C-alpha cells in the first residue's frame, strides 16, 4: 500500500459485509466468501443457480 506506513494492516469492524467485489463482477455475495465447497468444479452449478435466483434483500442489523 504505497501511501500507508510500513506495517499497516487494513481492518474492518466485525460483522461488516464488503460486497464491492461481488458487485463489480456481478456475482452473488455468497460466491465470494469461498469455503471448502467452492474448491470443487461441481460448485459452478450452484453458482449458476444462485445467479438465476432473485437477489436477497440485505439485512439492516
């Protein structure tokens, strides 16, 4: 990070959702979370089904 001091580490409050990547690539947010299930080629079918479904409304907690 060119403009940050050496040793600086980005951090966000616990519980925040950073959906910028998913929105930029037009993907469901859940897909960007990763996990062991996403390691397998069969996960592509689940991604395609998620993309067909209407987007979930964000929670306001």
